[in-house]
C-alpha cells in the first residue's frame, strides 16, 4: 500500500538546492527583473545553482531541470513560476524523473501573485525575491513523503436519470462496471421525457429516449433506484459509502404488471399533473407518464382517499396481481462505490416571479415546458395547440430570455431557449398557420445545424422582432405584448392569442445541499462548479466525483449526452486504474503528546480519527486512508500533538521567515 | 397624427401591418423574411447617409408591410443601383432587385416617380433615346473626326456591331469615348458598323425605373436590326448597355445563337493580344475604377486591368475598394438626375480613394462613371485626370499614328 519514492536519496544535511526561474514568455519577465532575482536567489544558503528558462513547463524546460538535477547532484528544487494549481504536478513529475521525491520540490508563484498584479517592476522584483527566499527556507526542511495508493471499489454511482445520467450509466455498464443509478422521480427520463421534438433535427424525443430508458432498466450491471435520493455520503475517492433512501410507491414491484387497473378505478381524479406542468389532471394512483420506466404506477399518499379517510381501497380491490401495499415504508440501502457521476439536472424558472408577463394571471400564457407538453402527442391536448377555451390561436408570441440574462433572476444565458423557441415557432406555424412573433434579444444559434434551423424558421414566415418582449397585458380578449422593434426603432404593441415564455434553466433548488453532501462546490450562478472550465470540465474539486449535464450549467441534449459520456470516461479512468494515488500530506498524531481529549475526533469531517486504548492511555490515532489533509485537527489540538505532513510548523515558519527577512542587497555585510 | 409618426407605439393589428405586402412587391422581397437586421446593406449603401430611410429599415418596413411610411419617404428612388447592398448581405438577400420591384409596385399603386425620372422615361418612350433628341442623329459623335470612319451606317455582313448607347451618342462630353473606340477599331484593321438611327435605347432606364414591362419594343427593335445586319459580335463602350444585353435581355428573349456580347475593354484586350494594336509608352500612375454594371453586376474585372498593363510605362495601382468591392461613383441609377448633391457626395469619396493611392489618372470603363468623377474632381480642384479606358488607350496608340 505504502510506496516510498527513492528513500535512499533522503538527506538531512548538506542539501543542494536548485532554483529555477521561469520567464513564462514575457508574462513574468516583463514585470520582474529576472537577472536581479537570479542574483538575489543565488546568495541564499544551500543554493547550488540558479537557472532561467523561457518556459519551464515546456519539454525543453523540463529537460533543463532534470539535467541540472543530475549534473549538480541537487537534492532540493525550487521552481519560481506560475500558480502551483497550474503546474505543481508537472514539476513533481519532472523531478521524479530525475530521482527526486516530489515533496522536495517547492513552487513560488511569481506570476499570478507578482507579475500579473502590479506594473511596478521594482516592487514586483522585491516580492518575487521574497517568495523565492521563503520557498528556499521551506524546501530545506521538507522531507520526502510517500505517495499512497488506495484500493478502488469497481462500482459507480450515477445520481439522476435524465439523458446525461442515462448516458453515463450505459457507458459505464457497457464497459463492465457495476452501476447504481438513483433517480428522485418515479420514472427514468428526466426533462427530456417531457419534450416533444428535439432541435435542430426535429426528431421525436421519446423515440430516442424511451429505448435508452428500457435498456438501462434491463441492463444486468445497472441497479436502478427510482423515487430515491442519495441522503448520506462518506468515505473518499475509490471507496465512497452512499446511503440511498427510497420513498414508498405503495406498490410491490415484484408483483405489479403495469396493467393500470388501479389507475382506472381511482376516485381522485383532479390532481394537477406534474408531468404535464399542470395542464392536465391525474389520479391519486397514477403512472408518471405513459412510457414511464419502470412501468409501474405510483400512489400519492397526500391525496389518496385510503390515507386521508381510510375508507377507500378501490385500487387494492381492482389489482389482479395483489400488488398494492398500503403499508410500504421508506427504505434505505447503503452501497459502496469507487466513483460518482452527478447528473441532477435543472429547475425551470417560475415566470410568476416576473409579474410583468402576467403568467398565472391572464389565460393562454404558457412556459416553454408547458408549450412542449401541449405539442406532445401524449400530452394534455394530444398534441393540439389550442387556447384555454379550445380555440386555435391565430397569433402567437414567443418571448425569449424570461428569467435569463436578467440580473434580477439569473445572469446566465440558458443557452437552449433560442433554439427551443424556433422549434415552437415552427410547430405553431405548421400546425395552426398562426402568425408567430418571436421576440429575441440576441439569436444564439451557435451549435451544429442551428443557424440553418434559424434560417428555416425565417423561411417559414416567423416574424422575428429584435427586442425583448417586456410586458404582457390583457385587453378585450387579446394578450398585448409590448416591445421595441429595434430594427424599426419604434415601440410596438402586438396583439396575440397566446404567449409562450422561454423560461430560464436554473440550478436545482437543493443544489447547495447536494454540493455539501458530495464535497463539491456551486459556482456563482448556482450550478455545480467544474474543476477547470476548459481542461477539467466534468471533474470537481472532490476527487472521484464527476459532473454531467445541466447540473453543471445550461446545455442542450447533444452536450448533455457528450458530457455524460465524458463523466463516465472520467469515472472509468479511475476504476480501470484500480487504485488511487493520493498525497501523503495526512495528519500525524504524536501519541506521547496526546491528552486523549477527543476534540480532533469530533472536528474531523472525514471521520478519520478515532480514540483507542494504548499502553493504558486513551489516545487519538489517524486512519491515513480516510484523511483528506484538511488540517482541522492541527488547529483544534490543544497540546500540539497533531501535525500535518508537508505542512509542519517548522516548515511554515521557515517560509514565513524567508518572506520577512530583509533582502541580501540591503543586509549589512557582517551578517 | 400620421401613421408614420414615431412618437406613439405602432399597434400591429391586421390593419396596421400587412404581411402579404412583400409578396405583392415581388419574389425578391419575400426573401426579406431571412433578414437578420445586421445593417450590412445600410453600411454598404453609398447614399444611405442622405436618405430618410436606410436600406435596413426599408427592408423591415417591407417585411411588415408598413407601406405608408415606405411610399411617403421615396427613399428607394435615391438608389444608384450599385448592388453593394446585395453583395454584402450575409443572408444573400437581392436587395437591389427588391428596390427595383418596389419602384414598379409603387407605380402600379399610382405613386408617380420623381419628375426627372418620369421625363426620362417619357423621352425613351417617345424618342427611343434618353435625351429626347431625334434618334436619327445618333451618329453625331462621328461627324467631326479628322478622318471619317468607314461603314458606320448599318452595313450588312460586317461581323462587329458597335452599340454606341444614348450617352456617347447624344452627350458631347461623352463623344470622345465613341470617337476613340471607333478610331482604335479602325486602326486595328477590324471592320465594324453601328445601328446608327436604328439603334434604340437598350431599355435599362425603364427597367431601373420599374417599367420593365415596357422594355419589349426596344429589345425587339434592337434584336431585329442586329439580325438584319447578320453580325456575330455586339460590342458596347457603355457597361450598362453591356449588362442589359448580356444579363437582362436573355431574361426576356432568345438572342441569336452564337452572338458574342462584348464590352470594349474585352474586345480591345483581344486586339492587343493579337498584335493588332500596339500601345505606346505612357508614363502615368493610373488607378482603375470598376463600374458597378461591368464589374459587380456582370463579373468582368480582369479585361480592363489586362489592357492597362499592356501600356508600357503605365503603373496600375488599386484603390482601397476595388474589383467586386468597388465603390460606386455616384453616377448610377437616376441619382445624378434627381439629387446632384448626393451624387457628388458619393463621387467625392471615390475620387478621394484615387488620390489616396497617388494616382494621376483614374480610368473607368463607363461614360457615366467618368461624368460623375469629373464633376467631383472639378469641385475639389485636384489635378486628377479622369478618362475612359478607350481614351487612354487611344492616347497611347495615337502617339505612334498620323491622323
């Protein structure tokens, strides 16, 4: 398990330090006097050589470091360059290649912390020299540390069974990995199951989605938990312990045949249907939607007569399979997985928050998802676009950016609404021949085939109005949309029969809770934070936790699928390697100094410390494998028994000392 | 308060907007539904800064059928027909076609064109030429040459017919173009004739004024007369006549099989290549102005440049806008007739470009471009020579010749 790198090179005395200064093209050298920095650094105790390079991270720069280590028998290395976040691991590997332990390498950030933040060359050079001095002081005291290899459980968790989660689950399972798929709703499918057609090809959403749902449900390596949520997470990359809580369906899954007899007899029939976005009603015991997978009804205990008055058991009586179980309870299972894919999707903006659009106040004002359901052949109107009174609308306005790009609600662009709006406008033109007005701010049609899709909508006679629909009022049976036609430079009032609001995609309301549970972060707009927008777009700060789909930010189906695949690849990468390499900068508890108070045990967020009896004393010990190097115990320990390897007091003090001591150029010759 | 008043919001009821308007204007106007209101047409239009309604806005008004505002402005008459709008439109909307269709549609609704345009069209209808003079005097340009040209008057069996065009025939400032071209052909030994008094206006002025349904008799006369002579090549010095013969006529009638329609620059280029004409040296710095009708609208950019490059000692420099991106001279459409200031404003910009490259001569292949740029040069009082290509070539050839 423990794998020490080249321990025989470990020396306590007579260290030879190599200092490498990176120009980063002109990023650093334009603001820092590199010659002065080299001269200043070379005077420090223990420094054997100082070298400069235009790009240390480049192949040539790395070669230069390795050659210098060998030729000068260096035992310690300081790299003064960019942020360690960017290249620390690069230089660890470089020095490892020349036989040094990574923990004998220290970086000084003279780019982000120096060159990029001041135009004052003299001050920048002085600060760079101080940072390099601190790094030299610290690296002298650093000890080679082991790199730990932890075992990995060859199983993955996917949270959310929308199109991104389904893709990730299938990719993982098809590669031979066991998958646990947890879905909050009673059926797989997510928002895509509500969609009628998908832009820009206008193929039927269900036709591509439903077979996938079935394949996931029947896959021998995938275990599906619907009506379920992840409620606890512990452990670490390679070995997470996940608690899954399942709400009762009040149906015995093993018996139910999905015949629907129970639904037919249910006397409660006036519940607004969630799946149809309130445009239709459903029964107390109901199918989430006709193609639901698993194909099994679910009973709504909040509206069921059996639960409210205890005098109804019509569904149980009607069930030919005796599958109704009113006594079913919440259940909980615990699973162990090596990696997690988070695909929890998005919420839809509630336009009632922007009262100027009259949503919920005037008739025939729909959200995009409601219009989607209206267009769907198995939706509330069997696919017919009609007003509340049954009339076919003669004119329809589609308003972009409702709740998006609006500092009152969401600053972000929801990315898919422009194309969804075009899809709606085409559906409306083709089905009803209505006059369609599309009020847009910017038409964002950047994905493949989308600009052509825009052209098509134009050619079908949709009237595009450059200008945001700003207000909707109701007068004499007409909805009046107020806007400016920017091309005309005129205020316009457009009377229509129906208004469709292209509402924003928002982060899930419980995203902060989920983020906390998984140890990942939410970005400014509230969507989950990827580790690096460009280079690690599906990874998170929590090793082993990956993101897929709209939980990371608004995106369309192709991008969600791509990200689902990418997240699966990230998880597979980890699982296929069979082990996780982690830093051994774990906490250390000096038994002789431990008072056994247990404060560290309660403060440790990873449950990595426990109290044990040893030689008649109660002392705390660290379980290395669980420690995530947060340092809480070091701060908490009243006796100073806790230290964190790689961050010991003497190492940190040496660095601070180096920062504070006056530079050689102003020190008196005597010292 | 009029409907065009901008202070109150427009109410888009069925009475106010008229979505079938564009279809009534013509098939080209229907393509305005693809407009993304980027304003490229406005940015490209040489006269947009002097019209009440910009091309982009005009397009939007047509799309929505706000006809009162369109017809009240009359901005579409201030078009030089340079087609830069259509060139730069990222959606490929043929905006010039729309403007011409709009003129036709306006007339069909009883909106009269500006008086100058009406008189011009009247002259063509009555006299078969734009100046309204007796048409049989079409050879006036040839009367004061030191040595008369042979065969000018409708000679049968001559291969090449020179279609002189109304301006070179009737406007003294353009006589030189016909004179130089005739002498060049004669000097090269090529036999040619003209339709003389049987030549009728090509019809472009009517087409451009939205009266394309009246082109028929003109087209028919010109074709019949050409057939009578049995010529195989028709050559013009006017790029608009060239465009009309080469591009517009085939839309209305079948031209004689094998008929070559050439512009003077193309024919002269061939004659120089064949060694029939030998340009003498001219120590000049020349820039070439592409006429819209020959370049952008007919696709001929190279022949005039090749010809200029055959003149020894001549240095050819390109202006900021050249070839397909050429800038209008201001002389196109009927703008020079309607609004001299606007025409001059455009011409000044073009002449500035010629001065910017240090040219001592700006050469064009169009009598109308020459007239517009001469006006600008005179107004600016700059020592810049404006010539048609045939004049420059004659200058280069004539030094070697005794006339």
